C-alpha cells in the first residue's frame, strides 16, 4: 500500500502501516545522528527537558551538507541506523513515533518499537540530492558545534520512504531477501 502521512504521527497512523508499504511523508522531521542522540539521552537521564518534543515526532538519521546559495539544504541522505541503536529505545519510551535511516535495527530497538507502536522508515541511500528536493525549510535547533550532526528541524513535503519495520515488529530486512529469492525462482 502507499500512504500519504503528515507529522506528528499518531498511533493510528503507525498501526496501519506494514513492512513494505510506501509512504510520502510531509510535515516536520528532525535530523539527528549519534552525537546528538547521545546528548538527547544524557539530558533525559539527567531529568532535563529536551530541545525538541519527541512525542509523535520522526527523527531522520542524517547529517545534511551545507546548502548552496539559494538552496534550502544540501544533500541529506540517510546514515546507517545501527549507530543510533544504543539510544533509540530511550527515545521510543518518550513516544518517538518514527525513525528514518538505512539498514537493519537491533532486536532491542524492534522490541521497543513494538512496545511503543513506532515505525522505522528506510530512505534510499545515495539519493541525498533527491531527498533534499523534498525539504521546504531547514532550521538549526541546537548544538551547532556538531556541524552536520546538529539537530535540525526540516519541513518536508512528500518525502518518499519505505516502511522497513512496522509497529508489530515485521521487518523487511528479514522477510525481503527470502521473498525476493522466491520470486526470482519463479
């Protein structure tokens, strides 16, 4: 199925998605990579407020390149999601609704997704320039000293994604290869 969704994502939005579905996502998405995740979790552990409200939010594991003159943002392709696996369960417990990246996730992350009803979207690696064309606005939120890894708020329009792991834990990274082999054999 193909869905058009708007952030913030609701539990109802997430519950209807299945691994393999395609989504055109619009609204607010936050960029954050491992350095920012470490800081977010340290703030949460200290009982301090986070610089972004993660409830219903979607975090995109990306470090955009600088924008060229007249552009909103530079290339903004996904990074390997496994680098955020140590931090994702804590954010999911705070009602993070979705994550965007590339690559498989740990069992701990998948379990936390099932518990919280969150989804994991895959973006196409190597398509950072195409993805940038979906970004209508980019705003630095915090930690500019992290450079491309600083937290940014992006306003996106019809960002093309694939549901890689749904809220039930169905995982395209596990089921996809077997389905491909079966189809290829005729």
